[in-house]
């Protein structure tokens, strides 16, 4: 009997998910605060998304779902910033 238990989660994917969600939530704050906070967090989340996606694909696709949601949150944040989110009063 083996005591080894395979982990099914991808911690990097969950980190990307929460950082991207926080960036999306902070992005609408006006006076460039949302642009700096939300935009900065979304850039960090984008890097984490790439790392988590590569890790998930190396593990036969385990832990991909949070990566997909994180990527969507990053794209929504960038879309919001491109139409003036975080800068307009």
C-alpha cells in the first residue's frame, strides 16, 4: 500500500485565479488607482496563467479550469482598462 497521494489541484492556477479576480474587482476604481492596481495585478495574473497552463498541460490537463477563468478575468480587466476603466471619474 502506497502512502503517495496524487494532488489533483494546480496551486499556480488557483493563484492566477485569485490574483486575476482581485485585479478585475479593483480595476473600476477611478483616478488611475484602478489602472495601477487592477492593471498591475492583471499583468501578474497573465504570467501566472501561462505558467499554470503549462503545468496543467504537463499533468494531462489537471487543474485547467481555474486557469481558463483566470484568463477570462485578465481579458475582462484589459478590456475594461481599454475603454477607460480606472481612469475616468
